[in-house]
């Protein structure tokens, strides 16, 4: 084995999930990557707001817009900041509830406090809240967006189409955060692509976090960002997002170790793949329904 390959395969064994610490207070790479993801999404949306829309198109986001008092970019940008905060909370709440209900309901039924408490009473230590479901988080964001658009007099599908092309860029940093946190590692392999992870240092495993960062982050972002200004039916980018993310996640799950408490569904698929198939079907149904309404912008 070449020294370079050996170094590559042992990278996870040298990773420290803690970025920096001051006394007993510490900040993890996982948290920093998620903050980076949120910042990148915000910057991309501000770019879209500045470059991709005329004032007339910007007014078109609103259900009721006065020709005398057009919505300024500054005002829309301020509301965008509010939305990202609301969406972030929706993702956290939805992701946590989704994990509890979909991935480990039996355990949390007998440990209700652990659903929300970062404190482990048995060890007397703060261990954080472990376990988030992407699909639960997605539903949480959808609910948050629906509430936000209703409150702010915005077209839901038009606003969603504005936001969606920037979202996969955040996934890239989120998956890198999983890798730096040395979690969600892949299945055992004998391929040179494999790496050694602390949970099983004697076995090579796919770096599924990096594979998913490429598929869900880079590939999906390039696809949606390239067509972000294409005119079409209302909700078209939500359709493309659901179908393309579902496909990317379905493929990525073949490299990822399934959850220990669940294992494989029907002896072959992971629960994440089942939900991804539902996403694809839902996206196709949404696309057909929205296009049939013939609402074009």
C-alpha cells in the first residue's frame, strides 16, 4: 500500500469532532458546518434577489402588491432573513420529531425526556441531542415556509421555487459536518475508496458522508442552480428538487450503513431509501398536478 493511500484511508481516525474549546465550553465542527451551510444559502438567495429578478418580478412574489408602494429589495431581504430563522427552527423541530417517530419510537417511548434534553442523567454529563431525520426536517421546513408565506402575503409555490435552487449547497457542508463528526459512516468494503472509522477501526468502510456530499450537495446544486431562471409552471423547482434529491439519496444509501436499530427493509433497502422513493413519487405527483393547473410565470 502506498503511503498516500494509507494516509487517506486513516483520515477519520485522526479527526477531532471539536473545533475549539474554551474551558469546559466547546464548539464542534458539526455545528460550524451547519452554520456555514445556513450562511452560504443566505448569500446565494441574496445573490438571486439582486441578480435574477426585476422589480416587477419581485412584486409578483406577493399575493397582493400595490403599484404605488412596490416591495423594495431591502424589505424583501429582511423578510428573507426572518424566513431562514423560521426554516432553521422548523428543520430542527421536524428533524428531531421525525427521528423519534420514524427511526426509534420504542426507545423514546420509555425515555421521553431524552427527546428534548441534552443532559444525560445516568452519567451526569451534557451529551447533546443525538438523532435527526432529514425527511422529518424537510416536512418541518415545509410547514415553516407555509406559515411564513401566509403571514407575509407571499405565494407559497413561487417563494419555494425561489429558495429551492440554493438549498443543496447547504447539504454539502452538512455532510462534511457528518464526516468531521465521524458519524453516519458507510458499509464495509474492500475497495481502496474505503476508510477506517473509529467505531470499527479494523474494517474499511465507504466514506458515505463524502459520497452524499457529492451527490446531494455538488451534483444537485449544479443541476438546480443551472436552471434556476427557467420559466415554467408554479412549483417546478420543488418538483425537480424532490425527484432529484430522492434519486441522489437513494443511490447514496447503498454506501451508507443502515441504522442499527432498524437494519434493512425487505432485506435489502434502508429506511432512508424507502422515504426517498416516496419523495420521488410525491415529486412526480406534484409536478403533474401543478403543471395541469397551467399556472405559468
